[in-house]
C-alpha cells in the first residue's frame, strides 16, 4: 500500500497581492517535498516554518519561469539551504529544475545578491538542472513530465506528475492551459489552475489582457477535460476574506467535480 501524497499550499495570490503570499506549493511524499516555485521574497521562510516544513527535507525545487513572484523566493531558498549546508545541517543534493534559459538568470540573481560562499555551492551540492519540453524525470517516487506551456509573456514550463497509485497531477503554470498542452491535463485527478478573478469582475481586473483566466474559464476547461479535482489559485485579493465562497459559487455552475479554493497554509491529501 502506497503512502498518501499531500499538497502543501504555501501561497495562492498573484504577483501584486498583499493579503496572500504568491502562488507556490509542494507535494509531500513520505518525509520529502517536491516544491514548485517559492514566491517573491523571504515570506516563504515564514510559511515553511509555520507549516513545519524543514528545509533539510526539500531536495527538489522546480522553477516555472522568471517572473518576480515565482523566482525571487528561490534565491532565499538557496541562501538558507546554503547556510544549512555550511553548518552541516543538510545532507545530499539540492536539485533545482528549470528550463535552460533560467540557469543564467538564477546564477545572476545569486551573484548580485548573495555572498560568494553561497554562490560557490552552485554546481555541487546545489545543482541547477536544465529540463526540456516533454522530458520525464523520476523525482522522489513520482514520474514527472515537464512541458513548455507556450507562454507569450515569458518562457514557462509546467508539469504532469504520476503518483505511485496512478493518480495524475497537472500544473500548467500561471497562464490558461494552452490547447497544445491539453494532453497533459486531460483526465487528471488533480488540476491546478490559475484564476485571476471572478468572471463577473473581468472588467475590473482585465485578466485577458494579462493572459490569465477567470473562475468561469478555468472551471469550463476542467469540466471539458474531465479533471476530478480542480484547485484554483494565483488570484486577486480584493474579494478577501470571501474569496473561497465567491469563487466556488461562480465555479460550481460550470464544473461538477471537486472544486477547491485553498487558503495559504492549506494541506490537502491528494
């Protein structure tokens, strides 16, 4: 019998939010975590502490793209894990997966903002690992396939993970799922999708101009692709604290699976 895998929701907001941390998360397998993005600052450190996620159990981090609300927290992860390595409190390799265009970006951020002693750890024991479109890797006990989401804003990758029990998890990044990538999400047990705002509020937030979805759009997509569970995040915060109730009320008219609008700090069994 396989152990259950758990989703740790670190943040659920979009780039400019103040009431929510930027969207990032991890899948826990046993005592280890496969983390995706780290938000836009050192707020990730507080969240990890509050959720009791130890840094020495994070050996795998995937960076989707270069935008500040996804990548700047990665520099803090490198700094803090580097500190743990220096103190002898971290064993093994810290793997950071990203498309090849991000390797130099991350190294440049580190060189400009971190002490040399941390930068010198990059290569070994902190490894920046380039991944290519449709490349599959075994990460912990999951089969993870990375894919280019064909973003028109900045090159960005998502992933499809197959858990040991056969469940499929799909994260298509922070843009609407491109039709070219629907094969990765079709029939997914868990689909993670951005929902910039309610459809009713589209004139206020202009999601389409920013290449984002509304709740209605994301729910219609999940319904068409047959996703069993849909998680909506990367949202605005003007509907706080009624966001979850409002999003579910709109979304349930278009999606008939299990619709979740988690708060920062949520833990969900997959």
